[in-house]
């Protein structure tokens, strides 16, 4: 029942779904027209920097600063300065778009660097990719060149300094050594001379060893200098792509997706609104939330259906009228039990419902002499709904004649309009009707009082004088609060109405 109520709530907003479908279809068409294919260009760069650093300097004296991961290569390729230069050439691209459109990766051995560029322009992808590759090769080659030049100059200065230091120590050793006589043994060295010569000789040995290492490193640098140009090289330049790598979805597919999303969102909103609605959606909800059991569930008839029913000579076959016929049969049983003069009052929690003429017509078709009384003295309507132009003179039990009652075109159906004038020019009111009601009960089998809502004073006057009260509750029109207030009013008036649910 809950699912059915939600589906009915969605169906009631068919116009909103249609509007959303139209807007979603138009929006999908706009999105589809703005879709463009994406082109991709790639350039490959050979990386020999790690090979140069690991093999060209076995002495370990030279330590080159080179990237070691794809993230570091990414930072070198898409540096802010390079991106600003690209944005000057392609103003439609901002820095964030360039970062998203440019991807940098390396193979497992870090020997191949791949630069991928995505854009809606095939020429721009190739141009940007080649520009990034050339700038990377130039910048990294210059960086290694500067490092090698620094080491070359530093090693040359260091070897020169060590040579000068060794020559100076040799002169000091020569000066500290006693001269060799032409004949005879060499003079003995004093302990102080031995210590001095030992220190000088040890320093000379250390400097000669360091000089050898620095000379080897200098040779390594000088041998590696010609190889700097081959450290980074572009293996394959990017070509202008002819076919896009990412094709946009077909226009109908995009429109269908937007349409589905729009309808789904609208349905979710409608379900949420229906869940929090204060109105009663089905009779089980009335029983569950208000503790009120429904006597009958009658479909709300369209005005054209009501006119067709009122003009029919015979009661139509059962269909949508079956619940109404069953309610009429229950009232007929009461008429037979009371042997005439059976009086019922029709009311509602909030707003008057247009069902009195239909119910009266059904009972009149069953052969009951039925009087329909319009108690809505402020806004009378029954004289417009029911064709009753012919006056009917009614003889009361006290011998009075009432000429204010009208006979309808349908047999056994009579109307006492709200604007009727009684004898001696007295208008019809709730008070006069209360006095007149016992006399009318002797003249008619059934009297139907079409009263205002249950909280109206006129309804209070007559509600205790009738045989039965029917309270009509309209689905999705009467709130739970109004129904509870109507029940409280009936309890205060000491009456127990029968609740009829209008779907």
C-alpha cells in the first residue's frame, strides 16, 4: 500500500515530470553540442644521466645531482616557469588545466621518459609535447654541464695546490737533511732531525696519494665532458595526431543520461515530499496514525461523470460506482429498518465535498423518495449541480404546505435549496430546518443533509438530530491534524460518524 501511495504521488505530478524531462532533454542537447574530442600526443626521451653518474666516475669523487623518480622528473618537466610560457602561447589553457593535461612517466629502469599531452586541439598537443621535451633536455643538459664544469675547475685547482704543497715539503726535507760528505759515512741524524724528516715524509706521502686520486677524478671528468651532449636525447618527437583518443559520447546517449538523471532526481524529491506530507494518502494510514477505521472507500467522480449519472434514467452498471452502490445498499437497509424518515448528515473535516447529489441519485434510483437539503447557507451549490426547476408542494403531517421544495428531473429525487423561503417569507436557516425536520421525515423516505464542515455551527445544531453522520475524508486533501480535530469535535458532540474515504 505504501508503494502504491508513492506511485500515485509521483503520477499526480506527471506535469512536473514532463517539464523536467523537457528541460533535461534540452540540457543534454546543450552538453552534447559542447562535447569535443580529446587528442593525445606523446614524446619519448632517452635518459642516460644515471648511467653517466654510475659508470663515468668510479672513484666516487664526483656526485651528480640528477632526478631519481618519476615525481622528480614530473617537477622538472612541468615547472611553473615552463607552464607560464605555454599559457602565453595558448591563453585558453590555465595552469590547473595544463597540470591535468600533462602526464610524465618513466619505465622501470628509469631510462625512458614519456611525456603525454591531452588537448582538444591536435596541433596544440604535439606542439606542447615537443616544447616540453626540448626544454627538459636543454635544462637538464645545462644542469649537468654546470656540475661538471664546477668539478673540473675545482679538481684542477686542488691538484695544482697539492703539487705546490708537495714541492714545498720536498724542499723542506732537503733542507732538513745533513749534507752528504764526499768521503766517509753519512753523518748520523739527531733524534730531532729524525722526527722532523719523518713528519715531512709522511705528509708528502699523503699529499701524493690525494694528488693521485684527484688526478684520476680529473681525468674522469675530462673524459665525461664530451658525453654530456648524449646524456639526454629525444628518441621520437610528437606528431600531430589524426584520430582522437577520447571520442565524445553520442548526442542521444548524453541526452538520455541527463534525462534519466533529471527524472531520477525529480522522483527522489517527489518521494521525499510525499513521505513528509501532512495529508492522508490511503485508508491504512488513517487507521495506523489516527486509529480511525474506514467504512467505505469511494472513488472521486469527475464532474462530467456526476452529470452523466444524474441525467441517466437507470443506474449504470457496476464499475467505479460499485463502492457507492454498496454504501447506498447499507443506507437502504437503514431506511427499511426505520420505515421512512431516515435522516443522514454529510460533512467533512475541512472542506465540503461534492458527493451529496451523487449519493442522493443512487438512493433515488433504488426507489426511495429522497430529499436533498443544502445546508451550506453561505455558499449554496446544490441548486447548480442538480436540475430541479419544478416546484413541488409538500403536505406536512401538521397540514402545512411547503412550496419551497423542488423536484428534479430524476424520479424520487427532491431538493430543498439553501436560499429557499418558507411560509410567511421566513428564510431557511439551521434553526428553522431543525424545527421543520420532524415534519419532513413523515413525507420522505430519506433526508440527506449536505452540511458544511464538522466545525461549522450549523452542523453542530443538526448533527445530534440525525440518524447517521457520514464524514467524507479526501485522499491527499485532508490533513491528519484536521481529521483528528474533526473526530474530537464529534466526540464532544457525542456522535460517532462513519468515515468514508474518497480516493
